[in-house]
C-alpha cells in the first residue's frame, strides 16, 4: 500500500483539528447562549366553599436555545395535598396527555405529555415538549387542599405563590376569587423578599364574587411572592375541610384508632389476667428461700422476666455453694488512667503558655476522651476474675442453665477462668469468641424459661409466649411490607392496622406467660421471703448468723436489697467470705459494711455493674395578622431543561 507523503498527513491532521475547534467552539457557544426566564407568571385562585382552592397558573417562558421539559414544584408546607392536576398548551388551549411515570424528555414520543410525582415534600408537575428560541405559555391547573386557616372570627389564606424559581420572573400577578355573597375581605396583603420593591393591590367584582388582585415586577431568582388574605367566617365550610381531610387520611385515622383500641384491649387483658388474680392474698414473712429455688429462677417467678441482676447473683450463689471463687483484679482507674489524665493536664498547661494551637487542642481532647471512656465502664472501675473450683459439667446438683452458664463463662480461654476485662473492647480482641459468647448469653434466659416451664407454676408457658411473639410480629411485618408495596398509602395503613390488631388480640396478648394459681401462691411466698430480708435489720432478728449472711446474699442481689441485708449484720464480726479475695473497697464506703474486711454494698454494686458492663460489651461490636414573604403554605419553584 502506497504511503502518503508526510506533508499530506500533516495537512489532514491540521484540517481535522481546525474543524474540531470550530465545532467545539460553536457547541460551547450554543451551550453558553442556552437560557430561559419567565416573562410572566399569572395565577388565578378561586376559594371554594368546600375549603379547597382551584388554581390556574399561566407561565410564559422566554427560551433561548433548545428545551424539552418544564417543571413546577409545589411545596406541601402547611397544605394537605395537590390533586386534579392538568397541563395545557397556553397558546393552543390543547390539553397535554397524562403519563403515569417520568419520561425521557429527548424522546419525541414524550412530547405533549405530562406526569406528576412527589419529591422532597413537594408535589412536582413535569411536562415535555420540543421548543427552541421562542416565547411560549403553559397553563397549569390543579386543586389545593388544606390551605385555609380557620379562626374564631375570620378565616385566612396565607399562601406562597412561589418561593424557589431559579431564574428571574419579569412580572407576576395573582387574582383571588372569594366565595359568592361575601361583601368584603377583612385584610389583603402582598409580600415579596425585596420589601422595598413596589407591590400593587386592587379589587374588582366578577358577577357576585369579589376578586382581589396583587401584582409585582422584576422578581429576582429565588425571591418569594406571598399573599395574606382573610375574610369573615362562615363563607367557607370548616366541616367540609374536615370531611375532605378525613377522606384523604382515612387509613391513618382509622388505622390509628384500631391500633390504640388493640393496645387498650391488651392493657385491660393484662390487668384482668395478671394483676387482679391473687394467690392466697396475704404475704407472710418466709425465713428460707421457698422450695429452695435458685436466685435466677426466683427472679423469673417473681418478676416474670430476667433482669441484669440475675447472672451476677447466680455467680455469687455458685460461689457460696463452692463451685467458683471470686477475685478482685483491681481498679481500672489507677496508673493507666492517671497517665492519661496527667498528659491531658500538661498539654492544657502547654497550650495556655503558648498561643492556642489546633493540633495541641486536638491532643488534649483526645486524651480526655480516652480517659472518660476508660473510667465510664463499670462503677468504681473494678475488674473481677472467676475461677472454677470443682468440675461442673455432669454435676446433678446444678441446674442445666447453671451448667450452661459456667460453660459459657469459661469458654473464653483454656484456664477455666473468666475475667470481666476479657469482654471489654480494649482487651477482647477475638471477635469470633465475642460473637459466640453473645449468642450463648442470648440463649441462657431461654434455658431458664425452659426449666421453669417444666413446673406447674405457669398456666401459659414461656415457650408459647416466644412462639406467639415470633409468629405475631412476623405476620405484622409481612402485612405491613406487602401492603406498603402493593397498595395505596391509606389502604396500606388500614390493612397494616388490622394486622397489628390481629397480632395483639389473637396471638400476643393471650399467649403472654401467665402464672397459675400455684405460681401466684409461690410468688407470694417469695415476696414474703423478700419481706423478711428487708425487715431483718429493723427487728434485729435473733436467728441471724454469719452463715445466713452468705447464704441469702445472692437473693438480696436479685431484689436489690443487699444494703438493707448488710445493715442487719452491723456490729457482728463476720470475716470476709472464703470464696472472695479482695478488698471490696473496704473502708471507702459508708454503710453496708460487714466486719472489718468486706463491704457487701460496695461488692454487690461494683460486681453487678462490672458484669453488666462486660456482658453489654459482648453484645455489640428520632383574622389576619402579621406576615412576610415565604411564610405561608405552598410555594416552591419550577424551571425548564
């Protein structure tokens, strides 16, 4: 193939480059010259006796360049909704064809169509056409609901004609047609952002109706145009307003009523089946744990739930029974936290001496933040260590949930030792073990409930409650989701409310765990045991012994009365428990002390708090008056593209 001379190649490249430059400049120039503005926006608003507004906007555009889409955004601020939208060609009077969805404005099949949708709390009207270098008028017609403010003597329309147009509006006017028979408006004002610009108001008669007119010129882009009009009460029906509002919001209104009635039924059902029924009806002091139940079991019986107190109390109970021993590892506040605090203070001093530096301020902020996080974990900042003292896997003296609890605690390492600090984010680095531990602690209450279900204390078992809650909430969620995607909003809300009512009335309420007569009597016995421990200090009962103090300590923890229990032993020389090794802040706490080396109130408070903090760490790695431009309902803007 014959090669072209270099000179010809250079010539061809030069020609192509020149052509590209010419067309590029022409294209950029065309883009720069492409612009539009509003020659006029004239609005006619008829105030109807049924409280709606019939609105017609005539928008006259001046186009420079090619355009295929117009849009109008009507803010739904302080109005209920916009309906009955129609778009007309203002030059020919021809109505555009409605489309159920947005269309490609460059597609010729879209021209002559319009659509509506909601976006950013505004009703958007969008229409499509093919225009270039011309002036053209479009007519938008729609009905506004909920714009009128009803007063005691006067009704008021405080309405934004527009607020957010991106381009200037050369002139704008609005005609307000009031209901027939009204002699005169009480007040009529027009506002715009530029308070110094002139606004013209006038009045005319149109048959039997009054027409109030306001107009202005040379509105800047983004400028607001607002009208405040009030008239004597009685010409616009407030009853019609509420009827219209209820017709539109029937799903939310009746759905809300159905849900509230369902919840009321649930409350009444609970009172009738849980609160009113009694055991023997009398609470008599009991001097031993009724039926020898363990602390967690007793709490589930008395409270019908498992609280954060149950598991620290279970550990103390296991320690009293010789299965574990508890050791205090020391305060987290010491050494490390003192270092953080000292560095923070020194940095602050350095900042004061030097001119405030952003980087040094960040250092101070960082150190103080770390310090606060380190001391805000468990109360007093104490860590504990739990050691196994004897085999537990096949011990028949232990409940199944107790065996599972011990196995869970000691699964974090191979030493048969559990440390509360192992579950804090700073030390517990094994995310897999963290997840397994969290899952086990989630199962633990269910094992306790299974143990209680084996007895005849509950006529409705916890197993049935769990099934009903799972089934009920699944039905509710499925009904809400399906109706939301398949049905209109109001019908969706109504169906969802029926699903909620069914779930509450037929599944959840009757399936809640409920004590039997035997269970209620046993619960009263346990309340009698609590009464004994609460009043032991008051009456200085003669049968109080050091062994009794340790034996009943776990039960006082689940009832939150350990301080009262400890006061009953004040003055007795009771040695610290053999299962506990540590100062328990002895000498630093006022009250609640037993002997000279063990403070039960300090121990139980810090121990429970430390465990609660550790367990929570493992679980996870909302008449006319004054006015101004833009303050009314409606408004919004529009444009072309």
